[in-house]
C-alpha cells in the first residue's frame, strides 16, 4: 500500500511524535510510507513548555517533510494539495486535540477530492482534558471527512460514538514504548540520578492539572511516618510549578521528593524507571496513557486511579493497583499495600504477558487488517 502520515513527528518531541515514528517504522516494512509534519505546531503563546523541538540526538528520527503551519490556512491548502498529488491509498492523521481540527479537516477534504485516498484518524484523545468553547464543533468538522477511525481505548470509543455514531472504527490499545531501551542496573541508575536506595516511587511525564500530582504529594505526606521512600517527579511543568513546590514545602517533604523538572531525553528515560520500584499515575481524568506503556517496557508495575482508559490496561491485583481518584488516603494505602505485600514479583510476571499483547508488531498487524477490511 501507499500510505501518507500527517502528524507531529521528528524534529518535534513528545509522545505523539514518538508514536508516529514507531508506527512509521512498522508500516514501512511492507508499504510505501511518507510522513508529513509541521513547520509550526503550536504558536509560542499557546505552548506551555520550554521548546517544542527535540534536543535528544538519539530520538526517533524518521524522514519527514515539514509543510504544515497549524495557524496558517494557506499552508493547510498547500499540504492538502501536496498529499492529494501523492495519491496515497490512505492518509493517516494523528488526532489528539481540537486545536488542529480545522487544519486537518481542510487538508482531508482536499486530499479526498482526488477520488482515491481514504482518510484514517488515529485518535489518542477526542474530548480534551481541558475543554474549551468550540471543541466539539471543530472535532465534528474534521471527523466528517474521516473514513476510518483507530482509537486507543474504550473510553475514547465512547467519546467517538457521542460525536459520530456511524463511525467505522477499531479499538487498538497503545503499544509498549520499547524505544526507551532496557532496564539498567539499579545502582547505576541511582548513582546517575543521585538518589538513595529506598522504596522509590516515580511520577513521569508532562505535569498538568488533570494528572493529579498534588494528590500524590498529599498521599506522600501520609506516608512519611510509615514508609522509607523517595518520590521522583520527572517531567516538564505545563501548569503552575510553584503550586507543587509550595505543597512539598508545606508538608515538609523536601528530603523525600526529588524534582527533575525538565523534559527527559529519550536516552535518560531508562534511568528513572530503573531506579524506581513502582510508577504512580494519580490522574483526575484519562483516556489512555503512554506512561503506562513506558512502565511496562521496563517491567514496572503501576498504581493508578480508576479513571478513563487506565483501568483497561492496569489490571487491579494483576499488573498493578487501582484506586478511586482524588483520594490521597486511598492512594497512600495502596502504596503501603504494594510494598508490604511484596506484590512486585507477581505483577512483574504478569507484565511480561501483557507485553506480548501490546507489541508494535501486533498493533501493526491489526491496524493493517482494519485498513484492508
């Protein structure tokens, strides 16, 4: 097949770009694949981080053509005409927030006018975590030009049915993020991060309000006299950093909580997971999470809240623990139970089974079958 992919991709950074690169690497084994990406993804005023571009030389660099400016309609037309002339059998568009829907909808309509190309939307999210006026209208505009949908959790499936009940779709779970490498020796990881060897918890990824880091900090305050632990917070703040620092100070947790408040390069990710015993996701809301699949890559169990798609891939008392959201007491109890009941060995063995279900090879096989259905 001849396939085009429109997505954030190298040299842009983050989970969407990583997913696009790994999907490309699988599809290109048996297909003619070309990737199109942004010249400008977000306007600087709307981007909360320090940089949108990858600084890690070991990142998933794939060949791509930078053509789309998200806020320049002339570039939408240019991108659409360029892909239209390519005449791919399928144009795969990665979708994760309504901000891009007007551009994607215009491009899809131009491309489809060649009378040949089918549009496939791979949806990480449909309803955003932080909603804004116009989200549903913009999303419907794009979705009305899509022929097939691939969605990554049943939570997103429910959102799709609300917006486009007649959609032709398949639910395929987010594969394991294997590109971060393998576990390294724990002592090596601890030395690299300058962390002591205690019961180590990991909160990993961009820090936004919906991810509930404040709830985890409050849970840590309840653990102080019950567990000898460290909490590693590894990721760039996309919400008010001082709010969390003040909460740490208020609860006298400066010696237990270690902030690595920057984007973590792909080459360094293995050290954070290798130094940790369990990954904690105290989210207020969720669709699915690449963090869980990064944890599974390193055979690390997950303690998460029972929200959205998290409960679809974190199986309570099998490969992790689930608690109710916005409940620091329940989260603290789950963390204590995890260590006191020595659940790591049992959970890790189950994660090995889950890895087979969440491989990129399996995802690609099911994805291709759906395209050809």
